[in-house]
C-alpha cells in the first residue's frame, strides 16, 4: 500500500462565526487525484488550507509525509488560490517567477521554465508580458496554474481553479488541466462544487457538508450507494438541464 502523503486525524478548525471544519479524518496518498466536493460553506477551502499549512487545526492533527506541515514544505506544494490571486502590479511572468527569483534562480533558468510552462498550459508567450488586468479570465487561470507549477512541486492544491469562467472556456481548461495532471503525475487535490467537474477529473471524491465529510469514494459509489439522503439530493440537484424540460 502507498504511504500516506497527507493524513488528517480528528482535525478541526473553528472560525469566529462558529462555523468551520471537522472533526475530519482523511488520508491522501502520493500520486492520487482527490476532489473536494460540496456546497458553498461546506469547508472545502478550509480543508485545502489545512493541507497547505496555512491554518492549523484547533484540535486533532494534520501531517505531511508523517509530520506536521512546516513553512519549508510549502515549496513542495503548488497552490492555486480561488480567483487566481495574481498580484496586479506584476506582469504574468513576474507573478509566475516570483518565488523562483526569491530562491535565487538565474534569468536563463527562469526564462526556460516560463517557456516550458506556457507551452504546457497553452498560454501564448506574448501574454507573459501583460498585467493581470490585461488578461482574459482563461489566461489568468493558466497563469495561476503556471505559478503553482513553477518549482515543479510534487503536490498541487487547486481551489476552484475554473470558477467564474464561461462554459466554453471552462470546458477547454478542464481538458487542458486533465492533460497536465496526466502528463506530470503529481498528487492533486482539487476543490469544486460541480459534480460534472468531479466526474471529469476522476479519482477519489470527498463530499463535505457543514464542515464534515459525508462520504468518500469514487463518484459512481456516491451515485450507486449514497451514505445518506443529502448525498442523493446533491447528486440529483446537479443533473444536466439538457432534456430535463
């Protein structure tokens, strides 16, 4: 059996509002794809931040490679924040290369990596000279993915990376993202509220509700053998509108 990369044991997070996450028990193994699924406020983004070490559990434990995550571990984790999170005063290239420059990479190495990543995510090279306000939504999402991939970290955490895009752009980016995942064979944890997106990326689905894990498994298991009525409601609420009239 593959050793756990991440392990959450009774992990909880409580916000000032009283809402939060947990207790959650979850294991993520190296090389897997895990989709965190659920409605708004279910705790998906909080769980992702726990994995990244950006928040610490109020109780319980989170481990990365068998120990609590440290700031140094973040260099092994590529993180795509919700909405892209690009710095408006930096060009696309400046956003992507920010940490690499801080680590002392020389210009030829950075330029080579930028070109390779632009090709990988299908971003025109001329877009790298633009500022975020000059990019389309799809281009900005590709830049965010390039930034997460810049250091070739073995883990990718993506918080609704395709949110707020029109359906055609979203479809194209879903296809390109899956190709990237297949080619790079990294450990991927992706947050979405969209059942179709979860089905497209495959892997293990973790369905959350009110900060708790309702069911974990392959998507067809959630459909065939729902753990409780909420799972059935969630699946049925996202049926395709085509032919439903």
